[in-house]
C-alpha cells in the first residue's frame, strides 16, 4: 500500500471535518437578526436554493444572492454596496452532504428599512454571475426580481430557486412557497414574529443571462 496516498487522503478528510465544524453557517455579514425589530423597520424572511442541472441530476451549488433598495441613492452607490444578502458557505454545503443541516438553503431573517428592493446580484458556483445592475432606472424595471415591504411588516418572500444552465448561458428562476418551513424556523428562533407573519412571494424574472466571471472566483 502507498502510505503517502493514505496519509494524503486522511489529511484531506481531516481538513473537511475541520471546515465543517469551525465554519459559520450560511448567514452572511449582511444578516441582521433581532428579537425585537426597531420601530419603523420591517422584517423579511427569504431562502435560496442555487442549482445546476446536469445529465445525471440537479446538483446543488454554493453561491450568493444580494439585494439593494431602490431609492434616490440607488445609482450612486458602489457596485458591491448591498443592503442585505445570503452568502453561501462551502462548509455548510459539506455538512449537508454528510447529513447535517443545510444552512445554505434554510430560511434567513433580515431587519430592513421599508421600501422596494431588487435582487442586485446572483453568483452561482465558480464564476457565473448576473449581468449588469438589478434595476434599470430608465425603464424603472427590476431586472431579476423585486419585492416591497412596509414598516412593521414581517414578510416571508419564499424560497428563491435559481438553476444555472451552463451550456445555454442562462439562469432560470422561480419562487416556492415555503410557508411551513418559515413558520417552523420562526417558532424556534423568533416566536414573537409568528403572529405578524404573512407570505408575499418574491417576484422574479423567469430567465436571464449570466456572464462568466465577476462572481465567485
């Protein structure tokens, strides 16, 4: 037996375990979780499921979804200036592979200013990303998806499912009603919000192009 290969495989396995145990969950630095949201704010809950269809099966992918508020400051903000978003975690993906909790696709809670928000950017896998900004000021239309939330509301936006069709160069998007999952999530983490919860599914464009590079590299 080649002992160098054995030790190499053992080292790789130990590294994976360390990543799974030590890495934070899929909640990004934009996540804001509060037991009591400040007066004048709103609460939104959203989940994402990023995938790539192959000839064998529909493979889950690690990626990111970012949102930006549509207001008078929208066009003047920096390219990577987002209001909130979900950044996928490789370690969370490994945990799910080995039977652990799938934090990448779980509901995430955010406390935000009331207003209209656009999906500003979607990254999937090792580079494919949406083209351009998430909102066109000339046509006044969101390019990928949007939602509206009012002060004091607690809105479930559903689970955004985006499939990357590599050979076509397109993302295909849909939103699933995951109300039961969200109620279970809130009952365990924010039970005070259950009485306010309402489901208002995120509006999305069903198909839009992606570019190579500019996302996760």
